[in-house]
């Protein structure tokens, strides 16, 4: 069934290029799956019901029947969760296999699954609670631009309308179209857990900001939600306090791995790393170590000289991506370095040492790795969905955005930013609560046709010379800024 562009909202605000479209995605069905899942669900065995669904999603992450059933199971537990024989835990609700059916509010960044009953913290790598939302208007979405509003934001807008307080809004607060409608379709969400691997997890090292060592209770509680497969594999959990928090935590982690490898405590295997945050706001850096499931795999790794440290370049900074391409990483780094070099060599910039320092800081390990891992993890999906993808993160005092567009020519790439690039940028900053002039802002745009690639940069240092990716502006936008 083809989506009707007049009755289906665009995917502009989707956080996943392949967010599920309930009722509009079709594929092969599995005989007996509906009956099995519904039977378990009706018995209050919600975890067992999802386990059956996860078996399917492990083979096909976007299986339409399985994702529809997951929506039914999670969306239908409003009144049964507390009394259920198997209530859903936070670890289940944060499982990345459910990411395609999550909807995230474009205004406040809360997220939910299945209508509006389950709210979860949005844009975080760690969530410690799931709350029940009831007695509020159902979420809405602008069918013109795709902007999503949760129940609380709709209530807030209704209360703030002096002409018609309490009236359900129909006008989109972003594009102005009278197209706020229901339902609000899933947008996807940033992954909330580390990836599951075929190899068993043998050890997880958690570096936590602060002088107090993480105790076993904290480690177990955190890992149960952030990487539950490590608990299932009975992996060793190690907590390391870091105070003050280092600017380059990856180097500290690399040194820790060197000690463990030298002592023979860890064997050659896969490595996954991730940044996170606990429910007290303390920064975390997590290293998950896997080993080959079979002895032959270990012997082969040793023969190839694949020590844990030897794999570090491949694994460091991985942002929940099971596969990384070192060739792509080198290409991204080369393009970014050349671009910054052209900027800092320009007469308008090179005379100001502070401005030069800012632009060169965009090539420091953290923002560079953020760009590499975002592009590596989402490039294929961007081509599959034929749409741009944007991810943002605070790195120090700089708000860094990374966008991917599946076209090389700027005249073609700019078409993926609905309403024009300047409008797109303004909306992104508004959603993040970021104001130009109050902090440093950098937006990298990676454009590629699959054969060649290029980057553009918009940068607004808090103080000093600013620049906009002019190649992405239409003639009208250029005139708006006096060009």
C-alpha cells in the first residue's frame, strides 16, 4: 500500500529513517504469531509476549507484523501493567528493537509507545523511570511538516491561548499550517541501549564522573537497563571513578584496557563503547568486551594479531553501531580537516586566534568521533529512506549537529531540508533550546551520492566570526541574509 501524501505526515522530524508506519507497512506474515502473542498478552505475561516478538525482530528489525504486535502489547497495558503476572520493566521498554515504534515529541523530547500511555525520557542514553500518562489529550502531529506534540505540550498550548483557552489546537506552532491531526505516527528514537552481539559479553567497565567508586548495586541496576545482555551472560562488572572528568575519556579507557590485556585478564574479542549519563546527571563512559563464542575464533583472532587494543581504532567511539567502516571514518575525517583548514587560512578568520582555536576544536577527538559514528551508523538508512538524517549532542560547551543528505550537489542536497536550510536550522536550535550568541554552535552536513562525498559547515561561535553553509541556501534565503 502506497502512502497517501495528503493523509500521511512527512518524516521531517523522524529520528529514525525507518520509523514504523502502523497499518501502512506490509510484508510476510508469520502463521500463529498473532495468536501466541495475544494469548500471552491477555494472561498478563507481557515480557513473554515481547520475547516472542523480539525473536522475529532479531532476524528482521523492521518486520511489520512484529512491530504492529509490539504496539498492541505495549499500548494495551495502561490498566494491566501494575497487576500483570509479568509487568514490563524499563529494560524492555528501552530495548533498541522497539526504537522504530517510538514516537518522540518535537517540542519537549518526551517519547512514548502505542498511542499515549507510556512516556519515557527523550534524548537521553539512560532512563531510570517509566511513568503512566492519562487524562490528557492524545498526541497530535502536523500533517504538513511532520512536527509532533505530546499530550502535555498540547495541554500547555491550550492553556496559553488567550483567545480560546482549553480549545484543542489545529495550527502547527512551527509551520503555521492548520494541519495538527491524529494519529501521531512513530518517529523513532536515538538508541537507548548498547547493541546485542552474537559473542558473549565477558566484562563491562563503567567509568563514572565523581570521586566515589560505583558500587555493585549501581552497576547491576545500570547495566540491567543499558546493556541487559551483559547481565544475561553473567559478565563481570567493573566500576571506575573519574574525578575530575577528563576531556579525553577515551584515552583513559584505552589505558585501562592496556592494563587488563597486559595482565591477561581479558582476551581478544569485540569491543563496544558508549557515552551515557546516570539519573543523577553524572557522565558515564561504558566499555563492553565480548569474546568469540568458540575457541577457534579466539585462536584465529590471536593468529591475526587482533588484540583488544589492536581493535581500538575500530571500536572507540562507536555509537551503538554494530558495524563501522574505517575507510568511511578516514574519509569523513579528511573532509572535515580540509574544510577547517580552508576556513582558518581565510584572511577573515586567521587573524583572530580565538576564532581559529574554536574552528580547530571542531576536529578534537570527541566531535570528530561523534561525526564519524553518526555517519557510519545512519548512512545506509539515509539512502534506503531517501531522506536526510540529523543527530545532535552537547560536546563541552559546543552544541554539535551532524546531518547526512543522500545527494552530493548542494542544489539537490538542500531539497532535503524542508522549508529551506535556514528554517530547518532555526527549528533544530529551537527544539534543543539553544540560542545563537549564548554558546558555541556547529552544524556539519555530510553530502554524498554514494560515490563521492563533501561536507558543509555552519558555525556560530559564541564570540567571533560566524559562517553559514551558503551552498545550501536558496536564492531567496541568500537575499534574506543580505547576499
